[in-house]
């Protein structure tokens, strides 16, 4: 995972200001987790001369109010032979480490079912996953994009870890 961030140098010419791995992570690439790239205001002026690293210093589940967040995330296949109650508890614990425990509403369909107040644009880069919703499930292949609109959902990997790229835009839900 490599992030390359551009800006303007003192002479006004475009340059690379950051070139490296994620700014923060929660988990491991071969097991599953969040790998932060960038978070910035969704509106307002953009200053290419500002070279601050806006990658999160701690992985968090969703963007802060008014922000857009960019990240990679890895979903690993569910371990075999583990009781659902144990998976549910482990998932709640994992979500708590990224400030997302309150996003888990109903784990009856899948342990990782959660709902965020964001518009998410998610592209599967590698692997094979299913998007699980309350009323349906659909298989996603590399290169395919999901527009996740604040609904209760989960991801389930098949055959090995899956790498996804997400752009999450803070949007209050209408209920």
C-alpha cells in the first residue's frame, strides 16, 4: 500500500509532498483492518502549498463531520469453526478500537453488520467479496464499485483476503 500526495512547492510548481505507506492502521494486511490514506474537509478552499500530512494518525471508522476520508481496508475470510457469538464479540471489540462500536446495530445476519453516516464509494482492488445487506447479498469482483449510502452492511471475503479502496464522505442520515 503506497500513498503519493501532491502539492505545490515554494516556486508554485507541483511536487510530491508525501510518498509512503498508510498514515495509520488498525489490523494487519493479511488478517484484515483499516489503513488510512487521507482525511480532509469536503468543502472550502484547497491550498496546495500546505504540506501537512492529513492522513489520520489513528484509524477511525468514519470521517469526522464535514470531512471526506480515503482508506484501504482488508477483509479476511471468516475463520472456520468459531461460534457466531464469539465472532460477534470479536467484531464489536475490533469496531471499538476504531471508534465504531456504536455503528453496530444488528449482527443477526453477519457479525460485521454496521451502519455509518456517510456516502461511501468502495472499489474492490484484489480478491473476492460479498456485500451483505439486510435484505440481500451480492458478489463483488475486482474493479467493481459499490456506492454504499448509509445502510446497514457487512463485507465477507471468499478464498483469501480482499483489498478494497474507500472514499467516505460525511453525510447525516435522514430517518
